[in-house]
């Protein structure tokens, strides 16, 4: 097997994974429209969230395409509500090359090629830590999500700005709690509550303690992230763009379709893997 090919595929897969996580966690278009208030805002929230059904498990997969990738990589995601999220990156002829496993306490970032992993303790996010995993799941389900609270609902919409624009489309603007740093974010959604666009801007240093395994340099990050989504029936394609400290990257996700009630795959047995710092796990 071509070792150089595997190594380059692994490196590219990690860069794609990091970009996708940033775009998913930092989500807000900056349109200027007339804000909806009172009864009109309440009616807008009811329209946006009418299809936000309760769920126990869900899965989706997508083809990942980017200039940095020598081949198309498949991303498979499976979630157990408020319990576990597994994200697997797989390359042709190679199989699974990387894994991200998230529960309510930790994020495990796993390099299968080097048999090593890093563990990020969510407690480092302080009082916001209890919501990190649940919020990420809501975003992965394609729902407008208020970080630190949950999917948009009648109980939390007053913490946002809601605007009407276009033909029954809405803009939702938000600001992250202090625990997450100075990030403005938001969503453009259609009348069915499906996300059309997500954007986020982080321009100030994050002064909270860096999670275990992460470099203190995150405090100096200036970043912008956006994702645009197009739908064909119940199948979606997304174009994600991320700029970190002036360096731009882009990636496409094709053929995403959520399967409710899906059975999933197992967590990796990390016996035989060594624990390492994040920078080491990302190297090949």
C-alpha cells in the first residue's frame, strides 16, 4: 500500500475535520433587515421550528471534497441524543483514517494511522460545558441553535434577533456567551426551518482556559466561518469556508441526508493507543 498516499490523505482529512468542526460550532449572516418583535417574532419561531421533532438517534453521511484532498473522503456521523456523537473519516482503499468521538465530558480526537489520540475535557468551558455536546448535535441536525441554550424554541428566541427577508426566509442573529469567547454568529433559514447559511466571526481573544490538549495560541485566533446549504428534496449539499488568521480554506459536503432512528457504529477501543497532545495527533 502506498504509505505516502495514506499519509497525505490523513493530513488532508484532519484539516477537513478541523474546518468542519469550526464551521459547525461557529455559526451568522450579516444582513440588515427590519427586526421582528412581539407576536410577529413568536409566529416566526413557530414557523421555523414546526418540523423540529424529538429524536433518539440519527445518522448522516456525506462525500467530502476539497482542493487539499487527493481523493474524495467519506464522512459518516452517528448520534445518540445527549449522549454520544461519532464522526468517522474514511478514504478509498484505506478505510477509516480518523475519528472524532464526543460525549458529555470529553472530545476524543483519534489518529488511527499513528495509533494515538488526544482528549479534550469539556469542563474547560466552565458553566457552558454542559451544553456543548447537545448544541453541536442540534447543529448537526440542521437546526438553528442558540449556543448555551439549545435549538431555537419559544423558550429561548428572545435571546436572539429575528428578521424577515426574501420570500418567507428568516435571519437569526446571536452572540456567544462569555464562556465561548467573543463570537457573533447566526443563521439564515427557510420557511421550513432548514439552514440556508451559517456564519460566525471571532475577532477578540478568548480569555477562558484552553481545553486540555489544546495550545494556548487559540487565544490569539481571529476567525471567520461560513456554510451555505442547497437542498434537493431531503438531500443537502454544503459549501463551507473558513478563514483563520488570514488563511482561507474551503470544503464541500455532498449528499447529506439525515436518517432518524438509525443504528450506529461502536466507539473505538483505545487500548494500544497512546495519549498525546493535539499537535502531535495532527501530525503524520
